[in-house]
């Protein structure tokens, strides 16, 4: 079984189980970086690249309870498919 046709990304996963995915998009794009040093990046792939370049990846994602974007940091990195990330198609 060859599943290499399916595009997969290595994405950061926080301690709370949330991953950097399409749901992390805010109005102006994806907000990445440590608190006080955050920036918006429009493209998922560009934001993911910025996260990879950080000593420790930080990003905002909607709170599972309130929906308010909160900052989390990477505890580990995991592989996810485009569908699992809610991207629909590669950007």
C-alpha cells in the first residue's frame, strides 16, 4: 500500500493535544511567535516554515472551550495529512 501520494506535513503539537492546523487561521492569517513577538503570516506553509525556524514553536489557536485564540508551544512534532489539518488542498 503506497500512501505517499497523500501530502503530509510535520506540524507542532502542544501539551493539550492541539496541533497547528487550518483552525488556527485568524482574521489576518496565522499568528506565530512568542507573546510580545508575534506576527501574522497569511499562508499555512509559510507559517509552518516560520514555526520550524523557531527554537521552540509558539502559535495561537482557538481555545477548545471559549474559542478565544490562546498561545501554545510545541511539546512535540507529528505528521498529519492535508485532510487531518483541515486544509482541503495544499496551499
